[in-house]
């Protein structure tokens, strides 16, 4: 499942749009969501 987050981050970094901060927040959201699912 970690590869999915990395894939999203790679798409965000490859895209030349200034949305890196939003992508970072999305990655954090996925991480917290995954932790919430595990507990």
C-alpha cells in the first residue's frame, strides 16, 4: 500500500503545477487514514 502513496507523490512531483503542498497534505491524510484503519 505504500507504493500507492509514492505513486501519488511521484505524479504530484512530475506535474509542473504548484500543488506540491496540497499533494503533501494528501499524502499525510492517506498516512493518517491508514493508521486509523489499522487501529
